[in-house]
C-alpha cells in the first residue's frame, strides 16, 4: 500500500500534464491557422 499510494497521484499528475500540453498545442495550431486564414483573406 505504501508503494501503491504515491504512484497513483503521480500517474494522475502525468495524465493531467499531458492533457494540459495537448490543449496548449491544439490552441497554438488553432491560432496559427486563424492567422493564416486572416492573412490569405
């Protein structure tokens, strides 16, 4: 139980970080596409 306890929060933290990174990357792609569309139009 002592070993399993800390591993769970660490896994959740890694998963949360991955989600945050994914959102940031998606936002960057969206903004870059938006800028390109504005530039073309």
